[in-house]
């Protein structure tokens, strides 16, 4: 019952922290109330990508003649698509079980709550409570779909992301409220398999955290695919009393009502900090997140927090990095704080979006004199051959020193390309070094080199 480290939550922050702790010689346990792997592996990152891949394959079938191939028939089997997605998730969760055994980590199933004196109380499914002790406790409890007062989720007509990937039947029409990564990914998926989709965004552009040019390109692409988009629009109410949901939306032109079979609330997430003992132990929070230092230590000795419940980007890879950093600091290793300005963000709709660092506006607002380069995929040989000419790569450099300030990409497979920029920025690579680094041809990734060359007036293929 005594451990060096107990991790509460087995998502990509928790299980990674537990494995690293075990590698460093700590006697480690992990507590999970539902399924190993947390939301990411079971209801987030992984199963959604399985859904999106099915949608992509279906799109290929529908456009096979564009590639000189004739295909007759073909329809989207919604239940089979969902079943495949759930199978992928289950396989990944089993993989985490294997990793726990391999690394000799005790798995405790139940709902955990921290108590004073380094104690962790765990209530199992039968309601029985056991108490464990640990020198260090890491909170990695993740987050859930955020609910708005005028958009209460009933799990059937008004749903969150979890229900959206596990519906019993495909809706004929859906209103997606929110156009962040979750919203546009589901909008793409459902539209691709034949559902009529409307996206409602409160701000003046879709994917509002991205560079403005990326937002404009995505809106064009989504509209071209048949998705209706309302920006600067607010859902005021949803009437679910009839056969169809009546969604009342306030826009700049006035109020309009849209009818749809289903409404998906994709307006962000809410950290899971309730009922885990924070108040009883005295852990400080601010605006719904746990306050921590640069190495994830709370104000209470021996208690740490990582992932979606602390300040920073709510991304799986961020939680994993935080978990590793936290544990290595506990071990006494020489570690550096995470640079949150070098965290890549990816959105897996079609076209994909990937970005890291400053947007052009943010760089200028920060006082930088910038050089901006842009290379459209319409000028890329590989993109033309692949039939994926929508999008571009945009890069931003400091004009004085050549520092790589940021990159913003939209197009096919750009989520596989952004890692180059993350490493380049980590190594303090300059614009000229990117230009002189010979990229393979023909590839989508050479667009990064071409965009850098454009920033310095040296671009060849434009």
C-alpha cells in the first residue's frame, strides 16, 4: 500500500508519467476510474483519427475517377465505421495494460481522492474504499466536454464529442457548435459520409487560434465540401421537443432558426478538478485549473498536477511532456521548463492544419520585425500528383537574426510535417539554414524550404 509515486489518471499524461517514474526506479502505482489510456486513447485522439480515416477512404472512393479508376457503388456503413473506431481504441487500451505490466506498475481501478499526509483514497466499483500512501502524488485527471448554460447536453439530441463518435445511427443533419479542432474534425467526418453539416462559431472566423490566413483557407475548403458555416454567430437556445432540434442562432444579420437531427457541442473542455480532494488538502486553484510551478509542483508538498488541469495547451503530447518533466524533477535530474511557445498544434480535418510558434499577427504584436514566406501546394509537384493542391505553408522569421518564429500549414499530411519546424526551432535554426538544408523532391515537406526561400526572396518554384 506504500508507493514512491501514485499517479491519478491514466491518460497520455498519467500513464507516461508512471512509466517514466518506473524507469527511474520509483515504486509506482496508477489509479484509473474507467479505462486505461484515458480520454485520448478511448474517446479522443485515437478513435477520432480512425473515424477520420474511414471518411477519407470514402472520399477517395467517391473521387476515384479523378485518379483514373472506375468504382461502381460504395456507401458508408456508419455502424461498421464506429465499430472499427471502437476496435482501434480497445486495442490501444490493451497496449497500455501491457506497458503497465512491462514496467511493473500497479494498476488500481477506482475513483481516487487525495488526503492529507500523502494519502490517496480509492473507491472501487463496489463502493469500498482503500487508502494508499505515496511520497509523491501526481494528479493527471484530464478534462471533459464543456457545457454551456444554453446548450445542456442530454447525450442523445444535444451531444458532446464522446457521443459523437459512438452514435447508434448516422444523423441526417447536424449542427456543430464551435469550430476549434474538435468541431471541425467532426464537421469534416460527418459531411464526408453524407450528413448535412452546419458549423456555428461565436468568433469571426473558424479555427480562431490559428493564423488568419489558415482560417480563411479552411473556411473556403469546408464550404467547397458542402459544409455551411456561420461565424460571428451565437446559439441562443435549442428546442428538442419536436422531431428535429430547432437551433436558434443570433447572427450579425439577425436571428435565424436551423433545424437539425442532432446538435454537437464542441465549445471546449472543462478540467476534472472536482471531487479529487483539492479543497480538503488545500491545493490552490485559479479559474478552474490547479496552480503549479515550472515543474508541476503544487503549493502542497508532495502533490503535483499535469495535463489538462493545469495552465497550458490541453493537448495529449503536452501532458506527456509535462509528466516526464515532473517525474525527472522529482528524481533530481537536471531538467528545463517546457517551452510552451514551441508546442505543435494539429487539426485532422481535410485539409489538415498544423502550426507552431507565433502567428504573423502575434509576432508583430510582440515587437518583431518579421520576414514572412508562403508556398502554396498548388505549386508543389507532389501535391499535384496526389490531387491535394489545397493549402500552403507559411513561415515567419525575425528579420534581424533569422530566428524561426513560427510556421502555419494547411494541406494534406501537414500534421506529419510540423515536427521539422519544432526541431528546427528547438535547435535555434535560422531561415537561411532551412533554405540550405536540402529537402527531398518531390515531397510535400519541401514546401517548408520553399516558403523559407520565399521569405528571403530566393524562392525558385513560384
